[in-house]
C-alpha cells in the first residue's frame, strides 16, 4: 500500500476511497491526495479577508457592509477604515480585535472586511 493511501493521522493501512476523499475507519480522518486540496488546506491555515487575501497583525482593513453593534443602537458603516488590527483565535468567528474611531474597542469577523 502506498503512503498516499495510509492515514496521515494514525498511519492506518485500512483507509478507503470515497469519491474524491480518502477515509480512515479507525480515526475518522478524511483527506485528499490531490494538490488542489493541499492548496485549500494552506489557505485555511491563516486568517483571510472577504476577498481571500491573507491578513496579519498591524494591517489596515475596510469594513465592506454596515454592521450592527450588539447591545447598542450604533452601526459601523460600510467603508469604515480600521487601522492596526490584531488577529486572535476565537471560537465564535470574531478573529479580528481592533479599535474603531468613535466607537471604541471591538471584535470583527474577517468575512466582513477587506484588506486596505
């Protein structure tokens, strides 16, 4: 059996192919042997904006749509430029910490911003 058909997680030889994916029945891991899947996995590793550009700490971003602020009647208008963002790991999807002029400190989702 080739290394491509062994599970990369547990190294099991009992993996089987299901359409475009390989599945390991022992650990439940699924993977693809194509280079296209490898490039998609690399893109998912970092934080990306709405257009797919990689974001880093200290970048400036622009909000792409009006965002209501939870617990307030204020709104962050689309087109607002936010400077000096900080990336964070968040389970709720709010992976950008920033300060917005006139509003203060808040967290944003990367899907609602684009790199400036």
